[in-house]
C-alpha cells in the first residue's frame, strides 16, 4: 500500500459546524438530497482497488461511502479538526490530514483521483485549489468537482438567503456550469464530463490530467 507523504506545515483554517451539517443530511429533505447526490457521484468515481483518492474539503466525511465504493483508499483533508474527528469516527476515513485545498501537503503525482465537493464556492479564488489538484494528480488522473449551480431553484434560494445575511451563504460564490468548465479547462484538465441532480441544483464535472492512458 502506497504511503501518502505530506510536506510543509499544517495550516489553520476556518471550519464548518459538523453537527449542523450532519443534522441537515438527517432531515427528510437532507436525506433526499444526499441520496440524489450520491447516485450522481457514484457514476464519476474512477479510482478502484489499490487507487488513492483525495477528498479535499472532506468535512465530516459524509460522502466517504460512495467515494470509496470502488475500493480506493481515501485520504480526507479539511481545515477543521472537529470535522476531521467526525470523518475518522463516523465515516471511518483512516487517513485524515488538516490543511487547505489551496496548499495541499502532498507530493506531486500522489493521487489517482481528487474530489472537491462544494468546496470552490467558499474560496476567495478557486484557481489555486485547481492548480494544486492538478499537481497532486498522476498523469491521466481525474478531478471531480461538485458545485451548487447558480442557475437553479436551490441556487437562487440560497443566494437570496445570503442577501438576507444568512451566515452559511452570505459569502458563498455560486458558479454556473460554463464557469466551472472554463475553470477546469484553464487549469489544464481535458475530456470534461458533466452531470447534475436535484433539478440541476447540484452539478458535477470531471476532467482528466493529460498523460498516457
């Protein structure tokens, strides 16, 4: 089994509220949304047995079951120690690392797949995170990005709540599919593939780092 070799310093980062996050997915609407999102995510997983997958911004590890369904070993990264505690205890992610997606503490080419689920929305600039994902992927490795679609019913509702001062959405940047695809293309990813769930409110796009098949 390959060893993940972190380098550099651990970085303090603002965290999410793990209890509130898990409570949302335990609600009737949250269960419905979670099932739809996991069905979509399952079709984008490429790392199989013996593969190494980075769940960047893993939070509580809520999606670990579907990310690891193909047999890949998951490394969960998040800025919140409390969230990582949840990920280790509840999602049974053995390898957890505290850090930021804009400055990944891993060597180049370490991962077969990198997943960033609803992470880019909460960054001041998403480009460093995409550049880091590209760096730590092997040639032909795949990146999967999940985002909250701006041009959707839920996107409009969340943007409205942000305008009213809701702490979770006030500083969130909502993207369109075209914007996400353009960001991945500029970062060097090719062979883009997209999908959506929940009336288009949750989107996924995957891209391949160039290299031999």
